[in-house]
């Protein structure tokens, strides 16, 4: 019995899903729920294969049937009355708010065959127009940059990856926090990795359940993708995120309304390292280095003298993580500050649990990595209408309906067009 399970352990780390345009992001943990898979979790282990050996983790094994199957577009779980009631409440508002927004047709962020009026852009569909500011003022705008100048907004998509210790150790050694956009299926497969991220002080955000293109999903699926990832992060790390990022950036007004109902603020990006592309077609490590250099050049040319960047990085695999480590000194040379999004936005209470606090910008840059005490109701959080100190500056970026700055920058600057062209090319891969 024991020998058989060991054999399984050696062979059962297998393919799951395909992530940001082609790379493999979905290694499953086949030990979950099987008590024979016992191993100690050691955050100091650096060997990639050893870190990805399956394990059982009873707190997740015991709730796994309350969640949708891993790595498939999520739907409401049969018998989950709470989720069903919440979806019904949302569903009643959707027809009147976004009933005209059609479900898009495409795969993995490639919508090349889909007919849509890009110029009129009725749905504020980022994938086609890079729109981040819906014309309908009742729909909140996306965040794509930070208010603080010379600042690199630091975040990772697609985690937790089973073999992330070298990266997390590196961040800990450098007293560096980041925003983690976690995939629900990965959280359920690798809960101890997710827990480490929260325990190390990183910010928790949502990157959907199955990494599908959200605008292609039904209302119920889109709701379930966010709802169950939120629940998975809560179950494993203890906090309920209020921020999310759509895979491939694929968001339109229908998806914004669904996420908004779950109190999730959408965080896009101003710059992309395209780190996940290495190994696809002719993309080499050198290409990725050049992509980083392009962001540094923007900083050198003054693009970030009046506001900060939000840069896209991936926790997808050993190479994407190693690139960040290799570039870290350069980032520090070219940007004054490297901050997690919550600190960059002064979100001192980033979660639904308002007793969990986060350092604000000034605290973070002075080396304080944990939030201070926040008297009840006084912390800023994603999507909140703020009053009090720092409110004006933070809200102009947090709720840009009062200020068109973030989206006009996307559409009109040469740099914005560069980002667009780069991303459009990537979609073809
Ligand atoms: C994590 O990274 C390792 C090492 O590059 C890779 O083999 C694996 O497929 C990744 N796992 C997941 C869950 O994406
Ligand atoms: C959602 O609303 C539509 C009408 O807009 C209705 O046809 C559908 O049955 C509703 N679904 C649920 C689960 O309530
Ligand atoms: C949907 O489109 C119709 C026809 O163009 C228009 O009359 C209606 O106001 C639109 N509804 C919404 C909610 O935008
Ligand atoms: C969203 O936040 C409001 C205000 O805190 C709360 O009443 C509501 O229950 C939240 N909605 C969801 C779906 O979590
Ligand atoms: C890869 O090759 C294609 C076709 O030859 C070329 O258009 C593209 O620019 C190359 N990409 C990189 C990153 O070198
Ligand atoms: C990538 O793998 C190599 C070889 O196993 C290892 O030395 C290195 O620390 C890993 N890097 C990261 C960021 O995991
Ligand atoms: C916040 O409150 C929850 C529930 O009471 C508790 O489990 C958690 O430890 C608290 N967190 C902090 C940082 O005090
Ligand atoms: C963040 O809060 C600090 C006060 O701690 C304030 O000086 C700063 O202007 C705020 N930044 C933003 C962008 O609101
Ligand atoms: Zn992703």
C-alpha cells in the first residue's frame, strides 16, 4: 500500500491547464485527499521537483467537494444555496445593467475571428481597445497605474506555483512584498504555498478559478470563477480579497459588473514583462531581459515622473520567477520604490476582514512590512469612497470616475500604444 502510493507520488504530477497564452500553469497535486501522501512542507527546500511532490492537506481535503472541479470553467456547486442565492441577486440586475453586452467568442485571449466595433467599443472591452474607463459612470474603472511617482507596482499572476521557495526566500531576504494574483485551482492544489504567501505578508488578490478568458463565460460561470477563488483564498489564508485581475486582461462591462457585485476592484497593468513567453517560438531569455529594459527606459525617459507603473510578472514557473530575481537590482536602480499594490494605493485595510491591516505607502517605503492598528472603519480599501488623509490622491486612482487620468494615459501616449502592440502580438502565440 505504502509502496504503491510512493510510486504514484513519483508519477502523478501531471498537466492541468494552459495559462497566459500557451504556457503550462496547472500542475495538479494528486496527493490532496489521500492520507498516504504525507510529507513535511519545508519552505527552505529549493529543489524544484522536491517542492512539487504531491501532499495531502486535511483542511483543504475536507472541503474540496464544496468547490468546483479544478481547472475547468467554474459553475455553481450543486447544493451551495448561499452561492446560488447570491448569484440570483446579481442575476436580477444584470439584464438592465449589461444586458446588451454579448458573450465573446475566442480562446485563451485570442479573439481574432470575433466581430466587434473596436472604435465605438460599447462594452469597454480591454482586449480590443485597452479601455479601462467605462462610459457608464456607475461601472467602476479599472486600475492600471499607481498614484505615486517613480514607483514599480509589484505583482505576480498565476500562482501559487509549487516550486516558489527560491523566489519567496529572495523576497523575504530583500524585505520585499508583492501582490499575488492567485488562481483558485492552484490555491486548492498547493494550499501550503498559498498560505506561505499570506504569512510572509504578501497581498492576496484573485486571478479566477480556471484561468479562462472571462468575457467568453456565461454570467454564472464568471460569477463562480470569482466567488470560489475568493472562498478558496479565504479558506486557506484566512482573508477575503477585494481585488482581482482578469487572465489575459480580458474584461468588459458585463464582467466588471459581476466582479463589482463581489466587491472586487480590477487591477490591470501599465507594463508587461511578457516573462511567460520565454520558450514559445523564438522568444529567448534575452528577449525577456529586453522587455524589462523597455520598462526601465520608460522610467529613464520620464514616463514615471508623475505616477507609478503596475508591472506584470508571473509566478508560473522557474524561469519567470528567476527573471525577476535576476532583474531585481536593475529595477531598484531605475525605480525609487518597489511596492505591492495595496501599499501603492494606501489600502490599509485591503480585505473584507478589516482587522487585517497593511502598511500604507509611507510606512512601506520606510521599511514597515506589517500594517499598523487601524481604528474600526478608518482604513482605506479597494473600491471604498474614502474620507480623511490621503483620500483625494488615492481615490483619483482607485475610483477614476472623478479623474480620467489612468485611462487617457492608456489611450493617448506613445507608451500606451507600445503596450497595446506588444500585447496584441502576444495574443497570436
Ligand atoms: C511550477 O514551476 C515548475 C518549475 O518550473 C513547473 O514545472 C510547474 O509546472 C509549475 N507548476 C504549476 C502549478 O504551474
Ligand atoms: C438569470 O436571469 C435571466 C433573465 O435575465 C433568467 O432567464 C435566468 O433564469 C436567471 N438565472 C437564474 C439562475 O436565476
Ligand atoms: C440596449 O440596446 C438598445 C438598442 O440599441 C437600447 O435601446 C437600450 O437602451 C440598450 N440597453 C442598455 C441597458 O444599454
Ligand atoms: C459587498 O460589500 C458590502 C458592503 O460592505 C456588503 O454589504 C456586501 O455583502 C458585499 N457583497 C458581497 C457579495 O460580498
Ligand atoms: C520571432 O520571429 C518572428 C517571425 O520571424 C518575428 O516577427 C518576431 O519579431 C520574432 N520575435 C522575437 C521576440 O524575436
Ligand atoms: C530554478 O531552478 C534552478 C535549478 O533547479 C534553481 O537553482 C533556481 O533556484 C530556481 N529558481 C527559482 C526562482 O526557483
Ligand atoms: C482578525 O479576526 C479574525 C476573526 O476574529 C481572527 O481569526 C484573525 O486572527 C484576526 N486577525 C488579526 C490580524 O488580528
Ligand atoms: C498615502 O498616505 C500618505 C499618508 O500616510 C500620504 O502622505 C500620501 O499622499 C498617500 N498617497 C496617496 C497616493 O494617497
Ligand atoms: Zn494569468
